């Protein structure tokens, strides 16, 4: 089964209006599809330099809208109205290739190590590639009975890695991993493909 193509559209305007437009678009047309306005708490959107340039260039807020292929076509058809264009401006559009995030994990109990491995194995069902590095698993019997808050532990399992896959799968896996206290996770990065023409949206 071929993965669904996603698009990122950089839009200037009101987030409230954009949300309302997208909800009205899907409800009014009955079109079923995936859309998401990226949240800076979850996604790494721009570098500091890019944010400064954007603030100098644009007077309003800019938002990163993700659409699947079906909704992108509908978006193009309905974006041309004067009422919409008076509130929203499309700045750039690109194809989304994939997404990834980095993570680290640590535990000091063999049973919790099983929890870590189970979480990592859950990536298989989502077709996510996991690349692990600096894996360390040690058992020091001389440290048996030492309290958890001391530097020495009888058992230690640590490592870090990168999860990479489709945006929808990565978002689901990122949310799942964020609920596990054994992991520290970074924000999601998007890999964008070619820019696409926005002439029909201007």
C-alpha cells in the first residue's frame, strides 16, 4: 500500500480563522482526510535565524498547515474566495517526505528495561525505523541494595536513538513515548521535499 502524500503549507494570518476555515471545509464538503496545524511544543518548526527573518518579513503570525492529498485538492478549490484571502495568505507549499525525532532512555531495573524494549518494538506496527546508539546494559552486583538516588546501581540500561517514518506514524509514536517516564524525547522534525507552485492559491 502506497503511503499517503502529505503537504505542508506555510500560511500567514489568524490561527482562529484558519482553524474555522479547515473545520468548515471538511464539514461542508464531507471530505474525509488528515489535516493538522503544527504545534511548536511538539514540532521543531524553524531555526532562530529563520524566525527572525520571518518576523521581519511578515506582519502577522505564520502557521504550518499539514494536509493529505485529498484535502489539499479541496483546499485549493475553496481557498480562492475573497473572504478567505482577506484573512489568510499562502506563503509557501512543499511536499512532506517523512518525519523523525530523537530520544534517550534510562532505567535501573531489569523489568523496566523490558518496558523500554516493548516500547521500541511497538514501532514495528507503525512502520517506523529505529536507529539505536550508545546502548549500555550493565549489572554490578557490588552495588546491590544501594538506593536509587546514588550514583551506583546494580543494574543500568541506557541508550539513545532516532525514530523515523511517516508523519502520522511518528506523531502517534511520539505521543505514546511521551507518556513513558523512562524516555526523554525531542521535538519532531519534518523532512520536506520539493516546493510546489502556489499560484492557484495567491
